[in-house]
C-alpha cells in the first residue's frame, strides 16, 4: 500500500512540475510578444520620421523602466534580457547614430528635421534568453 502511495505522490509531483514549466514557458512567450508588439511589424517597412520618433521614445522609456545603466558616452549598456539598442544610418552621413544621440539632440528637433522623411528597419535581433527585441537597425530611405 505504501508503494502505491509513494508512486502516486511522485506522479502528482511530476505532473505538477511539467504543468508549472509549461505555464512558465507560455507566460514568457506572452511577455516577449507584449514587449515586441510595437516593433513586430516594422521590419523592411517604411515608416515616417514621426513614427520613428515614437519608436525612439518608447524604446528609451522601456530601457529606463528596465533599469538599464549607461556607459561614459551615455549609451545604454546591453544586458542579456531586456535591453533595446537602436542604430540609425542617415543618407547624408557615414556615421551610424544611436538612439541616445538622437534623444540627446532632442526628439523635438528630430521631428522638425525628419518628420516628413522615411526610415526603414532592415535588421532586428532578439535576446536569446528572453526572445525580447535586442537590436534594431534603421536606414533613412
């Protein structure tokens, strides 16, 4: 009788552990989907400068809420979970700019100068650990 009881307890523990792991997996996927929602549909699509400014603002907000630290240049330091880095290549410059540089110059100034221009996201990378967006590369079209 004791053997059956022990076997039943082991089966209950195993089923509970599997259910917990599955629920945790689903939760992580839902969190990644929610986190990536604003970026999901922009790969290889042209967006306006205004839309791009909105993406920059939301990304800065997410990085701040996630408590990312900055290096001596004022750039967010990438972590392996939820950091988002955006780089931008403008037509009239050989330099690649980071979102922090745009923010430092003022989003209002960016909108004044680039609101009517088009930008295109040509590369998106994801964190391996969380499947959250990690990196976006934009070019001015």
